[in-house]
C-alpha cells in the first residue's frame, strides 16, 4: 500500500532526526526557553521581516488554533471562519470547548472574502438585538485552505484591510504553510503574511518535522501572557527544545522550502495525470492536496495499491477523493501512480 | 554547569531515538491507530495484567491530567487532591479552565489518606446546603508525589477501598512512575496500581522518552469516547506512532525500569552525601527527587557548578532545594557533586 | 404606542400579583424547597400525568436552556437544533459558553424532523473520523417554534421515537407552551409532551407570570444533581417561593390555559385581517406570533401607532414583520389595529 | 416557628409590591432598557456620586459575581478572595465553571488586607515559574462580609490603593450593602465605595426587594459589552423593568436605608441579649448577622421556637450559630426572642 491519504504518514526529514540525535545529551532548561528555541525564534523573525513579532512553539494544529483563539477573544465573542474551516468541523468542538462560537461563512473553495467579513460585522452591529447574539471578535483563515486553495496577495491584502478597519484580528492557520509558499502561482511571501496577519503559524507537522507549529504573533497587543495560555492548555512541552531544534533544522538553510516545493511538484504530476484522463477536480489546487473526481469503478482499481481519502460523493457514479503528497513522497511512488492512472 | 534542577533536561534514551530513526520512513495511519501504538498498548496491558484496560498515548502531563479529569467529572463536580498536587498549583489553572474546582486536602508530604477522602466526602454530603458547594467527584493522587514520596501498598489499598465504597474514581498521576516503581522500599508493582486505581498514567517524558504519557483506563465505565476528549483538547498527535514507538522502545525489554533504577540509585548517593554532612531533608524521599535543607552560604558554593531548584526558605539561614536525577544522569557528574558536597 | 412587538411588555396577570401580595409576609425557607414550590410541583406533575417527573423552577429561558443542555451533555457532545433555534441564534452563545457546539439543521419553518435527526446521527457515526467532530448528544426543539409553528402529535411522536432509538434525549423549549397548547388545530396535550420528551419546560415569563419557567424532567436518568447545576449557573432564586407561587396561581385553576387561548384568539383576528388584505405570511402560524409580509409604505403607516418587530426583508418593496399578542393583549387594542389594517 | 435563619424568608417591602402592581399593565420594552430602569440608574449614579458609572440590574448574587468576574478576567487569571468568600465556598463552583480559579487568602473575620493582596501578587510575579500558576487578575471582597464584619474606610482605602497600584480591579459584593451602610460605627458611604472600588453591587434580594442586585461599574475600562455577558449567562431578565421598579421603590426616598437600619437595630438587640447572658461571639458583627456561641442544651431550647443557622461546632458543648434579622423582622418577634434568651 502506497499512502497518499494524508501528509503525515511518515516521521521527519532525516536532517531533523540527525539534529535531534546530535543534541540529545545536551542539558537545557525546559519549556522552550533554551538556546535552540531562541535561535529558531530569531530565524523565523528574520524570515518574517518582523522584529516585534513574538514566536511560540506548539506541538499541533488544534492546540495552536485553540490557544490563539481563546487568547484573543472575550467570552461573548466568536471567531469568523469559512464553514469548511478546520476549527469549524474537524477539531471536535475545541473552540466551543473554550466557550466560543465559530461564526461560519459560506465558502465554495475554502476561502472567505473581505466583503463577507464586512457583511457579517455590519449585520451584527446593525442588529438592534446585537447583544443577544455572538459578537464577531476575530477572523480565522487558513492558507492553503482545507481545500488546497490559496489566497492571492490581493485577496489577503483586502481581507487584512477589512479586518484592521473593523478591529478584528486576522489569524492565519498555516498548518500547510510550506506547500502554499512553494506553489506555482503563489504570490505571497512569508513576510507578506507576517505583515498582513496579526497572528499565524508555520506548520511543521505536515512539512518535515516530527511535530510542531511555530506561532508568530506580529501584533504586540496580542502577545501579552501567551505562555500562560499555552501552559493552561497543556501545550508547554517540557523538552521544549525539541521544537526549537526541529524548526532550526527546517528553516536555517531553507530545507522547509525545498521539501515543500518537492511535494507541490509531485502533486502537480498527479494533477496532470488526472487531467489528461479527463477527470474534473472538486477544487482547483496548486498545492499538495488534489481532489480529483473519479468514477467509482476506477477508484476500485486504484484503492488496491494506493491509500487516498474519500472526500464526497459527487453523483451516483463518481466520487471526489483526496490525493496528498508531502515532503516525504517518493518520486518512484508517484511514477507508479501515474502509470496506473494512465491505464485506468 | 551540571544540571540537577529537573528530570527533563536531556532528549531521550538512545534506544528511543534509534527506533524512531529506524521506522522513520514507514508509512502508517495517523492519530495513534497504527501498529506501533497497538503493540505498545499490548505490552502495557500485559505489564498491568489487565485485559480490559484501555491505553491512550498523550504528549504531556498537564494534558493527561486535564483530559482524564474533564472526561470523568460532571460540571458541578470537583477533583479531590492534596493541596500540593500538580493540578492544584502548577498547571496554570488547567483544571479550572475546564470548569472544575480542585478540592484541596492538607498534606505534609504530598500524600493524602483514605480517612481524608472519607471526611471530605461526608462533610459534603452532611451539609444541608450541599448543593451550594462543589460535589467531590473523583480523587487525584500522584505517585511518586511532587515531593518524591511514595504510597505503600497498604496506603493505596485503603485509598482505593475508600474511593470505591464512595463511588469516587481514583486517578493516579504517574509522571514519574518509573522512579517510584524502582525505588528501594517500594512495594507497589504496576499491576497493583492497575488493580487499585481506575485510571493512571505511565510517564515517559521524565523517564527516557522525548515526550509521552501512557494513560491506562482500567475501569470500563470511564473508557467511553475518550478519544473525542483527546482530540478536543488538542492531544491527538497527528503522527501518533511516535508515542507508540517510544513506549515500545522503553517497555518491551524493561529499559524503562532499568533507567529508572539508575536514576534512583544516583539520587540515593546524593542523599547519603547530604546526610553525612548532617543536613536534614524537607521530605523523606526514596526516589529521584531529593530535598536537602542547606545553609545559604553552602548553596552559594554549589550553585557555581550545579543547577538545582529552589524549593522554599526554611529559616533565615537555610533553604530547602531540590536535586533531581534522571535516566540521563551521568555517574561521573554525581561523583563530582558528591565530592563538592563533602568539601562544603 | 400600542405594543405588539413581543409577549413580555407587561407585568403579570393580576391573580399572580394578588397571590404574591397575599403571601408576602409569610416566612418560608429559601431556594425553592418551600410549600408553595412543592404544591406547584404537584400540580404540574398531575397535569403532565407523570409521577416520576422532577420539576424545577427557573427565572428565564436562556437559563433553562443552558442548564438543561449542560446538565445532559458530556464535553465532546453537541446539541442538535434547527438553525433558527433560540439557542443557536439568540442567546449570545450561551450554549457554547458551557463548552458545547450547537449542531444546526436547516429548517424552513422552525421545526426539524425525525429523518433529519437520524441523518445527522448516522452521518456522524459513519464518518471514519467521527472522533474529530462533535458527537450529537441530544436534540433541542421548541414548541411553538421561534416562528410560531407547531409540531403535530404525529411529528413529535416520530421525533421522540427517533431520539429514543438513537439514545438522544429530546428537550423541548416551551417558553410559549401555553400559546401552543391553546392553538386551534393543536393536537398535543401537556401529557403527550411529557410522555414524548425527556425534558421540557412550561414557560411562565411570556404567559402571565412576572418571570419563571418550570423545567420538567421526565427521564429519571437525567434528574441527578440538577439542583447543583441550577446553583452553579446562578439560577437558584433565593426567594424560590416566588416561582412556586406564580405557577400555582397560573396552573391550579387553569388560568394559564385561559389566558393563552385569549392570546391566540387575538392573534387569529390579526391574522385574518392581514389575510383579507391579501398579504402573505412568512410562516403559517396558529399561535400568538404572526409574521405578515407587508409593503413598506403600509408599514410606515402602521408604525405610527403600533410597535411590532422587524423580521426580514422579503423583496425590495415588502418586509416580513412580527405581530405578537399575549395574555395581556387588550381586545380594544386589537380592534383598533384591525381597523387600521383594513384601511391600509 | 419564627425564622431568623436568613434574610430572605419573606417577600418584598410593601412599597415594592405596590409599585409593581401600579405599573403592571404599562407596556415597556424588555431587557432593562425601559424608563424605570433608566430612572433607577440615575438615582443610583447620584447616590454613588459618579457620572461615569454604568449600572446594570441582575436577578441574584451568584449571577452578579459570576458575570462580573468572568467579564474582567482573561482565561489564565484568577480572582483573589478570602477563603471564606461566597464565591469560594457557596456557589457550587460557579467561578470555576467559567474557567477561573479562586485564589484564596486566609481570613479570620472574612476580610482581607492590602498587605495580603500585595503579598499574593508579589509571590506570583517573583516566582520564576509564574507562567505555570494562575495569575492574580482581580480582587473580590464583600461588605458586609459573610461573617457580618465591615471594612473601615481606612481599610478599604488601603485595599483600593494596593489594587490600583498593582493593576488589579477591586470588586465588592454588596449583597448585604444596606446592612453595612446602616451599621453603627460604619464610616463608609456609598459614594466612598463607588470611589474606592472598580465595580460593586447594591443588593436588593436581602434588603427589601423580591429579588435583584444593582451592579455598578465605575471603572469605564470594565464597562465594555457588559450586557452581552449578562445575556450569555441567562441574566438578562425579559421584563427587566421589574428590577428598575424595585430599585426605584427602594432608593428614591431612602427606604433602602431605613429598612436596613431597622434590621441592624433588631440585630443589636439580639446581640445585647446574648452578651448579657455572657455568651461569646464567633465574629464581632455590627450588622444584621450575629454569630453567638451557645451551649448545646440551650440551643435545644431555642430551636423549639426559632429557626437559626448552624455555623460550626466550637467545642464539645457549644456551637456557633447565626441569627439573622432583615428589613422584614418584626419587633415583637425579636422581643419574644429576647425574653427567651434571658430565661435560658
């Protein structure tokens, strides 16, 4: 079985493991105040071209989303998100568990627009019974989205301007950040994201690390006491240096971007093969997730050798599925898949 | 600087890293349903002599405590704990953040007794205004405790009997489980703990793993939907196998117990040296944490070469401090310390 | 200004005030364990034909909804509701504030069906990643709904059967219970509701009381420790007898049903007048809330003398509005309105 | 049975009922934006000599405490309180249910000092692991306290200065405010309290109203969106005017202060009688709650005619009990009691 069903099927990039092994017996203080974390923070701030940013390392994405959001909102506020947003559907109500409603916006492709944000804001504040409803308190997006789609610099700029004019902090979930930055056609650099968002994270779990997400808080007014929030949510790793070490390994020489580019390239090959075959796609994605719509009898053939994710039934003969590549995807596995696609 | 200030200053036992490296490129499903987690679960159930136990792997202790406790209590219930319990003082209110009060009992040495549990229970239920107060819903202990002390089999049996007769699930925090099991004079086996407690965990973070705690739920009535709780609290590691692999490495050949025994032996050497010097101890500990009471001028000397934790001021000339050993403590470092103690 | 904008514009039915005044200087124990509350409980249980029911008195509806729902759900569960449900839109996220997601179902008229409940249940349990999503834990409906519509006995029976077969407690919000029971065409008696639902409440605030909702828990497995939950949420009124006294006044001689019938009759007059005028209605309601769709220029006329609620814009010339009657609506005010409608 | 066990055994002062009856059929908007609430707000702001204060009306004390505290704290913060504070022991964990720890300070008489507040603050901020503990975020006191004791102007001024210099909002629970203001020896006026505290409430439930607490937020930085918090916690009474009307009745002509003075005077008579008898008191109280220490055989005699509250066992022959007077206490009942005390 060759696995394309997700981007976390393997361990870590060898350089990560080497670095962990090399530093294994050094003694450092716990809880991410060690020299490795410090160094990784410096690298990230430089990549983000932001001196005033604060960088925190967390183990996983649900944790990152929950802690950031709870840290920002007051109790009566909710977070605006696409209805397909990870926080809305795939975190077992983690946001609600901290007391906050997710205020969902309709979305075809996983993205939301500045106009939608303005509308939900105005609709709240124009309601004479606004106090009886949840107040929009911030905006959550992901890039790439759950559907593999990307914001353009123009779109993100508009969204950012809308949020800032309305006083709503903008939070970008970058669990697959690398695959977005490396994608063909992407026009957003990390420094753009740092400039346009108030807080975001650079995902490690799905891009070469064993685990780890680097939360970057660029808005100083959101930085206060963030470590308390991490600890309260069980997110302060005792051996915090493991996170610093991994992000150093990935970021100090550009490895993160190289391996992301590899994953995207592998995805484009798969995409092209399905296109050649005449299959449509559920979403138009330039990143490591591809959502071809495939006749069910053909899927029967593919599933003998390949693991993929079922996404949704499109009609009574076809289903949309997800093929995922990653930093670890082997070109020879992709070639095998391409052959099998062609001969479907 | 030689660090004795905690038991998580290094990475992991080399065998753990080797195993992680060896399996690195295998593809497995995520979220701890892979073969390594399955195998580790089997080993743990066997060690616990419990077929009906359910085993879950979490990243850290605060997470384990929070998820277990929230999973058990109804909203109006609280968890009974020694006032020195980790959940009461060192987790930034993580338990309260899930809506529950920690009902504290006084404790000199970190332990609580069956009699205390009976008393808090009866005092609640005899109160005509019981409904205006938090209802005791479960009992939390740790073994070893925060103070390095251990429950005897007799004590734990009595506590277990009290809890069961009162309908209060008994939860044992085993973040330092190994150092307790390996301690001289300890008469509790893992299977005793599994039999006497309703849920507990075997700590990996402080005993040879990079990170990881194995939660064992022996009471079937507490097992329902536990994975939802893990996910909701951001505790479901995407690459869950990293936990299974580590616990396999530590437990399949008894490595966990060997390295724990080493740490305790190192601690006993340090203890003996302080005793010879005529220093008293804040707590009587047979485990890897030692709490000598040391004149401040002597501490000035020690702190030039050694990191330890300040615990509390005892009088105006002496302070209690903590020296911690671990699986990683090097015998030559201990010998250096012993010499320096002797020449104080 | 004559107010038809809600059903809580006045104080209480005079008999309620008389009874409060008459008993004013009696001394009773606090917190709803007094003889008046006991007597009111007896009356309600008799009306519900349920010996095993437990009755609790709360001050308001948001409180009742929140306490009932939090009392039933485990942390990872959510409550299924119509998307228009009061708990979903008009309680400032009170349910989320207790940690639970509201799982919404589409609804045209405010009602949900047995089939919808089965579908949301099956869709959850058939999801291979169910643990990453909120588990349906109970079902919330209101009768009359927010839109004034009513469940038929057949519909409620089917819903009840679905819920019971799936293990989902069924909770009915009866803030306007009286107006539903008294409506023309209604075929549900209070005893039917008690038999088909697991918990529900009889609204007093909108039906003749100063304030107060009587929560009836018919399923014994949901009764445990409910008073703790009330206290924790600030719902245990010190002078609890005020609630018992009001419900006695309303229920011991059928006053509740009489005044409800009056309100519905007044509403039917208004409805007929709008119908005669050829206006359509947003929802088909036989209860005290009517939602006519009215040309904006005609609304301009009406609003000079009458307060009503704006509901939604239907097209660029017409809006749906709500006219509400209540136990206190004066027939002469309605006659005035009818005249003005006719001469629009 | 003559009841002295609490101060909420009767209904309301007749003037309150009269006012409710007189206004009963007026139509007003809901949710406390009616003219009566507006007028009551004006009266209160005048009494408090504070133009910038914001006044909100809530039904009960637990609700007031919970909403005020949750509104102020960030998730990782706790509220500092005497260990005997109502929020710490008698609200079924309502504060913890909103996610916050109550940080308790030892107290003999129910009061806390500026020095204690400074100490808990410094002890937190001097802790190198402060982030692992709950951060003090505000201070809660009550006046009169649970024990009937009173802060002097000097004490409250010091506390206020400490809180302001440390950035900790000071919140005063005035559930029995009237009985404090009217007490012999009290040197605090309402305007002092308004000036020295950042938020407080004037209790109605125990001082002449059917129910109701008037929350006064004097610090503008704590006022934002408070009504959302009220609604979310089910505290926004539909017929909000009932609260405005009651506070108008109590405050517009000084009735509140007269009836408070009556209750205190009755309490002083009871106090004197016990003193003459040579009985000691658990706390020294000049307000409506008295805590005599009485031989158990004498209690046996008293309890045949009088209801009082058991407080605590003092030794094997004596118990401390509470006798409570109120606005409704009849002088003839007190005279009966005095006689019976004398003849013990």
